[in-house]
C-alpha cells in the first residue's frame, strides 16, 4: 500500500474545484494508494519519474517512489494548462 502525498500546489487547485470534480479526483487519488500505475496512466516524456492520469478534463501529474512506497502528487490542473 502506497502513501499518497499531495503537494501544496496541487492542494490549492483541489480547493478551488467544483465539488463534482473534487470528489472524482479525490477518488482517483485514493485509488493510487492501491495501484500507482492504473489503467490509462502515462509516463511523461522528458522526465525520469513523472506520470499522469486523466480524470475527466483534468490531469493529475505525480511521481512514484517504489523504494519507500510513496506517490507524490505534483500538479493537478485543467488539460489546457497542465503542461505549461
């Protein structure tokens, strides 16, 4: 079982989201505890250890540390803004 750590930056975005998106993303974040590499995850090009999952129109960018069983959520944003 992995520990999911949400960065301050991602936490601020979560606080501003509409409730339906908030609940959906929260569910996906809790699912990362069981499986940090769910169906549909992608490794980001140009990075060594960053992955993304798609949750509706939002993207969750995170890194996985298998040696200490942690998943760090780096960024959550709308699909048009997340890679900027």
